[in-house]
């Protein structure tokens, strides 16, 4: 495990996840601070996240409608599909639980606890290459990144069962690192 404290970093206020058109490289920024760099590996259906403190996570599918946030060998958060059309997801961890709910307006999502919105995510009119995040209260970074994985690339969130995912960890440089089976 790289840094267990990084599992509970939160975002309050405005932030933005963005990438160039057709790029697999993303950045999550809050003001001038770079909170995370994300690289998608579309053929593997995973994303590698490198945080500002140097720790890194993987976001990877764990069956139909489930994406896990993994630090080393530890799954510390997950997002689970709660509706057939993918308009409601549950994000859970040992330290938090929120829902991700699609709003009637296209490309608009809310973080909710019960029926109360605590934050919003919105894409541009055409794409999700720029996602604006507004958090009224502290929203865990893991929840934001799992939501990003689902709304920016929804087919990757449900596409691959765990049996097909190779047993390797991927780095931002794109080189696979074998997983120690012990």
C-alpha cells in the first residue's frame, strides 16, 4: 500500500478533470493545484491514477457494473451500478458512502447522500473531455475518481469480468508490472 492517508483526501469547492480530445491522459486540478494525473488503458479497461503525494492507485473493473479503486493489493473503494440504464451508482468505502445519480439534464450528475445533493459533476455540451466538479461539502477524491471512470467512459465500467483482466499492474509510463501471487 502506498499511502493509506491518500484514500481519504477530499475535494471541497471547484475542481476540473480534463483531457485533450481522443487522449488517454487526464488531469484533475483544483485551482492551480494538480490533484491527480490519470492514464486510461482502454484495451485493459483500467486507469492508473498518480496523486500529488506520489502514491498511485488503479481503477479497474471487477465484474459487470463494478469498478474498484485498488492500492497495491488492497481494494479500498468501489462503485456499483444500481440501475439498469446506469443512471444511479453507489460509491462505497470503509470511510464513506455516497451515490452518483444522473440528472435529467444531459451530462449532469450529482453526488448524493440520501436525497440530498452534496456535489455536482458536469460535462461540456458535446463530450466529457472536461468535467467540472462542484463539491458543497467534502467529497472523497476516491469517489470523484470512480465517478470520473464511470461517466467519462461508461462502457469501461461494465465491460470486462475480472477473469479477463490480466494480472498485472500498469504504470503511468504504460509498462506492466507483474503481480506477486503471494
